[in-house]
């Protein structure tokens, strides 16, 4: 018996097979640092801030050096010139501008606006010590959102209460002395008409087809 116990205890446990390791997930090609086009893009972030990013290609940089000198980037400050504008018939009317010195290698920058709901565009350029501004590229126009609830109401949902009142009136509920049983019967009759007229009711409000169907009855 002791020999049996000795033999059984001397058996080494079998090594567990390690779980297969999955390889690194393939996310495709990495996002490029640039797209080979000199540009600056302006975007609204919130009512008080704008975000812009830019790309300056080597070809554009070489063109600036050949025109203004090899040391132009050391003699002139990279600058974002932001223009406050008013859009009239889709065209910008410039109200003023403010310069902001940036680092070209940063490739993006946040800009603060003085007024909510204002409209802007920016120019990326080089500003010489004498104040001369060398334009490199210009952005799109944007309008910042206002920091309050919009006064514009979606007409689709603005008329819900009016439609309910109209349904009640068409059902006889607005008539003095109409009993609850009579009102319920009229609503049921007109509801059946609506179901036959329209197979779908919007989830957010009273369907216009219901009102149309009631008007016809």
C-alpha cells in the first residue's frame, strides 16, 4: 500500500499548455502628419473658443525662402491673424483683426473670441519686425454658437399643443356639456379614421395625418 502511495505521489503534474497569444491588432495605416497641401482650417469649439490647425508644405516653405530670403523664418514671426467679420449675403465684411504669434511646428492653436455668436476667419502668415504681414494661406469662415438656448423652435414640435387642442375640439371635447362617454366615443371613431389614413405616427408628437384625417370627418 505504501509502495502504491509512493508511486502515485512521485508522478509529476503535466504542464499546462499556455493559451495562444493573439498578435497585435491591425489598425491599418497610421494617420499621416500631413496631406501634402498648405492650408489652415478654422473650427468653432464653443461660444468663446475657436480651434485651428494648419499644414505648411516643404514646397511652400522653399517658395517663401526664395522670395523673401533663406532666413525669413528666423527674421519674421509665424502669426495667426484672426479677422472679425459680419456675413452679408454670404460674403464677409471685415470689422477688425487681431494678431497672435504661434509656433509653426505646433500645427494647431486655440483662439479666444471676444463675443459669443461672432463670425471669423484666420490667415496664417509671417510678420516682419516692421509690421509687414506675409500671407501664407487663408482659412474658411465660421460662426461661433451663442451661449444660450436658441430662440428658434422646430415647427414640427412647436405646434403639438395647438394640434392637441384642435383634436379635442374636433372630437367634441371643447363643446359645453359634452359627456365623457360621448367624447371618448368620438375620439375612438376619429382614431380609427386616422389608422386607416396613416400607418405610422411619429414618436415625438401628434402626427399631422391625424389632424388631417379628423378635418375630413
